């Protein structure tokens, strides 16, 4: 009977690999789309920050950012963050594929937290609440942001579950 020097890949490790790679692909496509079709989501960011399609409540409108320079700077910042998150997740996926689980988990966690911060703090909290994006029928990205935030959270949990299993001593 032949023995192998490598250990078989566990199902949680495989799940972490594939799910991390899925988020990496998604973020890479989002960043690529925003770079190559700059104007489409630029308009989205401009309208959300300007709050021009909200209820225009006088008590909230002081929050509006109407400077196109500031709006565009925010959009470029979002694209840079998306690109960095994609690169970190691609590296994490590569480490998972190489079975370097400790570093894969570390880098994947960084990338997933970057995604969750962007979609959770950036789009849901700041865009949705501070800039009242929820009031807009035309420029409301809360459903998409929530979907990606939750999916990234599930992938983060799978990444961390595989750590618990790897750290558990064999009986």
C-alpha cells in the first residue's frame, strides 16, 4: 500500500478555497467594471452623495455632498478599495490552493473584512443611512450591498471554521 506525504484536503478547506475565490472573482469583476465603465457607477455615487432623489427633508439635506470633485474622489476611493480587496482575496485564494492554510486564512480574512467594511460600513451604513439612500427609488443599492455583505460574512465564517478544525488535536 502506497502512502502519501501530503494530507488530504478537508471539505472545509476546499469550501474556504472555492468560496474565497468566488468573492475574489466578484470583487475583481466589480473593480474591472467600475474602471472600464467609469461613468455608470460614477452617476450612482454622485446621486447618492448629492441626495437628489431622496425625500429632501430639510433636517437631513445638510449631509448632501454636492461637489463633483468630492463625489468623484469618493468614487475613485471606492474603486481603489475594491481593487485592493480583490488582490488580497486573489492572493488568499492562491494560498488556499497551495494548502498554506494559516496564511490563506489570514489573507482571506483581511480581504473579506475589506469587502464587509466597504459594503457594510460604506454602502449600508454611510450610503444607506447617512445619505438616506433607502429613500431613493432610482439610486438605491442597499439590496445588492446587503447580499454581498452577508455572502462575505458566510465565507469569513467558513474560513474561520476550517481553523478550528485544523487546531483541534486528533483523538
